[in-house]
C-alpha cells in the first residue's frame, strides 16, 4: 500500500496540527482512483499554511493573476508530487461561509491541491463533479463532513 509522506509547514499561526493534514493525505492515498495515479516508491508532498499575501505573490508570480486565492499547487518530479500552498485566512473565511470548521476546510483544500498535483482539473462541469466526488471519498475516509453550503 502506498502512503504519501507529507511535510507540513505552518508559516502563520493556524488552528490545525500538521498530523491532521498528514492523516487526510494518507487516507487520500487509499482511494483507488488516487492510488492509481501515485508514483511507485515513496511519494511525497509539501504543504505550506501561509497568509493571503504570500498566496497573492505566488499567484501573481506563477499564474499571472494578481489576487489572493485559497490554494495553489505546484507540480514536482519523480516521487515528489509537488507543493501545496494554502491560505489560512482564506481557510477560516471559507469555513464560515460554508458552515463548517476550519479543519474541514483545510482538509478540502488539501485534497483539492493533491488532486491537481495528480492531474485532475475543474474546468468543465464533469471535471468539477469528478473532483468533488473524489474529495468527498477522501473526507468520508477521514470522517469529515463538509457544511451544507459547500460545493466545488
């Protein structure tokens, strides 16, 4: 069984332990569709919890979009799947908007970032449905239920 090794860096104070994010990623690796896309060996991912300004800088630098966003993914090579940057302030705001706690929202954003690293996208309605289905599959394994207002 493949397990994703995750390095979690909290660049800002965030109300979630790194072990929580590692657990979500570990359970994601057990979803068959996700497991099928993982490289053999010891896949790794880095997750950085940071602020809106850093996400804005990264978005501007790498995507040419001059605004903050909630999550960005940067592809890696070989066993390193890549890096995921998550804005903790956006996590807190969105959690309130969707009616769940920040831990649930950071789990959603982490899975969203991972799916992008593994090649999924959400440009079309069928792609959005598939990413949502996979996200819910991971959250179910983690016993996490998003608020009623959540829809990706």
